[in-house]
C-alpha cells in the first residue's frame, strides 16, 4: 500500500515534471496555438505540421487532445525526434508521426490544413526559405501560426540568459516579420504581442531553479500557471517580448 507521504512525493514529482516540460513561456505558446487551431478547425479534423518541433511536446499535446487529427512533427535533430517517438509510442498516439526534415527544403505541396512554426524561426539561418517551404506545404486558405521573439526583448532579472538558446537572430520587428510572411505567400491576419513581464518573470525563476530541489520546483509551479492565466485574460503587465502570429496561405 502506498503511504500518504509516498503519494505526496509522487504528486510533487508530477508537478515538478510539468514545470520542467511546460514552463510559463512555453505553456503560453502552447495555449495560444491550440486555441487558434481549434478556432480554425471549427470541429473538423485537421492535418497539422509542427515544423521545428524539437522533441514534439506541442505535437504530442495536440495529438492527445484531438485523436481524430493527424499530426506530423518535423525537425532536423534526430536525438529530439527519437525522444518524441518514444513518448508517442508509450502514450499510444497513433495519430502522431515524427519525421526528419530540413525546414528550408521540401515539406510537401498543399499537404496540411495548418502549419506551426512555434519558436523555431530564430534558429534557422535562411528563415525566408523556411517560410516559403511552410507556405507551400499549406492547402489554399490554410492556417499558419508562428510565435517569435521581439527583436529588442531583454530578460527581467540580472544574470538571466540574454539570448534564446540556439538563436541566429535575436528576434523580429512586427513590420519586418509581416513583410517576410507576405514575400512567402502568406497573408498576416493578426500579430498579437505576448510574453509580458509576469510570464517572463515566472520563466526566469523556473530556469534558475530547474536543477535545484524538488521543493523549490513545486513552489514555482503555481505562480507559473497563474502568470499565464493572467496574461491570457488581458491582465499581463510590462512590455511584450514576443509575437503570436496568425496568417493564411494567399
């Protein structure tokens, strides 16, 4: 029989794992993406490409939530793809497939209802070529979603990382990114400023504590969730540090 203390520790570990997999900034990106996809789908099944998926946490979340959808997760990092495959197999997600793809190459022609580029474009040297490939992969009128850092974003706390992990550029100005989309054959519909100070602060606190004690990680989890909820309710504060973009194939 599992003791009360054992159940408490198991629950604490689960919270810590959620905080690891879904820190505040990622949690916000995922929520915005799923909301936009479901609004676009309107109850019909979608073919979705998660471009630059990493280990596929977003793709996995979508596949779990919508087993009737078909989700393809694409990246060039084979180690991350393999981790994603193992997780999908363990969860028996038959509607999720992981593929090795160079995002500047062939991603298909009119193969998807929606293409996602969530926090990957700043890591791609030829982002214009990647956007052209993503646009080509969309069906006419298909939905393109992107989340990108603002070009002038800065951390809140002294000593926090001042750059994105694998960035080749620091971010984009809204007008600059809109022009890139249009050149690729995508029509921007909305460009929503996101990741205000509350979410950024929760993210930086989590980053500092992610390798520390289980207790500290558990304590950081509720403020992280609250920061995301507040921003989604329009109660965020401070300057935005990113853009959430919705566009359609022209």
